[in-house]
């Protein structure tokens, strides 16, 4: 149902699973979803709390934002105290709605003091292969 794609973020390899988002994302469809990837790091003593904050943000993003298609959070056991995000939006405007949402502003307010590193990328999906 998905395939793995490897991204390079701030020296870390991010393996993000592309979950079936829509048949529209197939090559030649004319639909290019906007993708954001982020690598967040925290101090070990803050990591469990950060995971809770991130979970709340991810849930609210998908449930409250019509343009947020997916919000995937990945934890790699070989890169301690880091969470990797793979977010999919209808377009860049939908992502801008995300950063202006009340739940994101709350996430940023409570997480900024405990984040020790942040790196990311953004772009559009070129192809997405998945099973129906």
C-alpha cells in the first residue's frame, strides 16, 4: 500500500512512507500535492513530551484542515530524540493555512523552547505509486 522514499535532511536519512493519498497523484494527472518534510530534535528529557505535543498537532492538522491530506510522523530508533515529519497538503496555500491555524500556533509556542534542531524541505509530489 506504500513505498519508501529516502530524503536527506540535515545529515540524517529520512525514510518516509508515502501512503496512498489519491489516485489523482498518479503521473500525468495534473495534480501536484505540496509536501513538507521536517526533522525535529529535542533533548532526551523532553522527547516524550515533544511526542505528545506533536501527536496533538498532527491529529488537529488532519481533522481540522481541509487541505491537509496526510500528516505522518516517523521515529527512527537509530536517530535518538528526533521526529521526522512527512506532511501532504492540497497546495502551498493549504500549507499556509496550516501555519496560521490556532493549533499550529499553540504547537509552536509550547514546542519551540524544547526543540534543539529543526531542518526541512518542501516541494511537490512528482510521482506517487500505490496500490488501490
